[in-house]
């Protein structure tokens, strides 16, 4: 593709908002959005069937160790599978933030990268990797949008818009919202001035189409994922608690970022040996799964287990789970497993919130949970408005005022740190804060 193909040229996808060409474009992006939703549905369908078969009869929600050798076997097979896929495709280890940086620079996502992330992400998640589905599906749906647009011989700016529309269709279905996906891209590119109304409006249309298709297939909205203890309602003092809890979440997020970059630097010399590195990752994952089963998988079901048993779980175990989950998530990324960090971040922040409640029981548990999750998550995703929408969807709406304060505090305290890993010799040191 000649010339500048980066996402900075997305404004050139069409001449004007109020033209026949733009309305035809909206029709096309709605179809692309439907494709993104269908890809998500296929991914989740396969994930549920395979995971149910592999883990049948294994008590993965146990609060105590489970000495079942099948856990180690399944995790080793997952590591081997992830390594073989990476070897076959020649894929690099990268998290969602790094893939989005590449998308912003190139304006497209290659089909080969999309197929690799879809398959490697599926293998990783069904075998218990403590990661979420959003990263593989973001890349895979974006790659599908790129492939269709390039097959139709669209100009580079339109290719970028089609990729973004496919991603928005996935997020619209995934989060039951036409706005969350668009907000993530708006906020992550805010300082670069990339996004324009010509990109935002089609993204919202694509997300709405994706959500509509998901609703037709599933017949329901994705409602609250967690059942929290009774919350008496908003109190002024909760805003003060939110400031402290948001700062705690943000500092914990900084710790996650530092550990992640250190873990990547440790395993970077082995990245050109994907099969060996994958087996090493599977071994570590299996050992962790035997000793601490709740650290496996993305963490939504496991966090609910902790919420249901918040008075029985010891303070020491809660602290161990927080540290172990951070180590295991960063270890899984660094050894070649593919996945996202949004919902694993919810587990980390939620577990830390329960720990805070056990130490300071005068703060409502619901406030501790949501506010620490907000502060921790915004340190990683750097998208406070989109996160506010996501957290409001998966938790109670009455907690939004306190959560909003925590998002701001977490964002401010972690603003000089960035999650993407900087390889040696390509820029700043891995431990250097972002400028």
C-alpha cells in the first residue's frame, strides 16, 4: 500500500458525513459489525464446549489445592498447543495494547495475525490460562474487516474503518453496548488526535448491529456478571473511601505493569523457541492450578466464589491470590499464551477489594470491590469512560458515583506508566515510565 496507511488517515474514508456515499458506508459497516459479533459467538461456543469436556469433574473453583494430575496434563497440552501455533505462524508475543499500537501505525491487521490470535487464544483459554477473550477477538475481528475491505479493493483509509467496525461489532455484542468499543478507541487515541466523527459514527453503527445480532441469537442481554452483598445505597462518605480505594487500585496496577515488563524481559531470550517456551508456560500454569485453582481462567466465576465466601477466606489467602494472579497473568503472557487483561484485572482488583474489606469492615464490601477494580483496571486499559460503562454493566449501577471517583484517582496516579512492553534496543527501558 503506497503512502501513509496509518489510522491517522481514517478521516479520508469518505468525503463528508451528509452524503450518499457515507450512508452506503454505514450500511456496509453494519454488515461488518455483524461479522464481528458472529466471530465472537463462534469463539465462545467453541470455548464452552471444549473447556467443559477438558475440565469435567475437576473442582477448579476450590479454595484449597486440588492434587489432580489432569490439571497439569491439560495445562501442558495448552502450552504445547500455543507454542506450536506460534511456531507455525511465526507469531510474536504481544498483548492487546501492543497490537492496537501496531493497528494505529499500520491502519490494518493482517489476516495471518488474526487467524493465529483466534486459534492461540482459543487454545489458551480452554486450557485454563488466566486471561480474557477480548484481545484475541479484537485482533481476529479486525483482521477479518481488513481482509474483506482489501478484497473489495477499498482505499487504505476505508480498510482501517472496516477493521475498526468489525472490532466495534465484537465489542457491541461482548459488552451489550453500542458505545464501549468506540469509547475505548477514542480514549486510547485521544492524545494523538486520530479519531474523528467519520470513524466514531460508523463504529457505533457497527457495534449496534453486532449487539442486535447477539441478542437475536442469545435472546438476552449480558447483564450483571457478579452478585454482590446488599448495598444500602450511596452515602457521602463513600466518595472519600473511593479516593483511597482508587489510589490503592492504581498503585496495584502500577505494580502489575512493572511485574509484566520484568517478566517479559526474563523470557524474551526464549521467544524464538516458541514450543519450549509454551511447554514451560504450561508447566508453570499447571503447578499454579494445582496449588491455587482459583488463579486459573479469566477470573469472573472465581471472583464470584470469593464474594460468596468472603467471610470464610483468610486474609493471608486473599493476599496470596492477588500476588499469584498477577504473577500468573504476566507469566502466561510472557510464555506465549494469548488473551486479554480486562477481566483478569477484575479478579485481581476484586480480590484486593475483599482483602481491604476484611481489614476495614466499616467500608461496604460492594464499595471496596468496585472501587479497587476501577482503580486497578484503568491503570491497565487507560480508558476511564469506557471502563465506567463496562463496570456499570457488570456491577450495580448504584455504585457508579463512587466508581467514577476511583477511576479518576487510579488514572491520575498511574498516568506516567504504560503497559506495552518495550523491547531491548527499540526505545525506553522496560521499567521506564511513559513520558
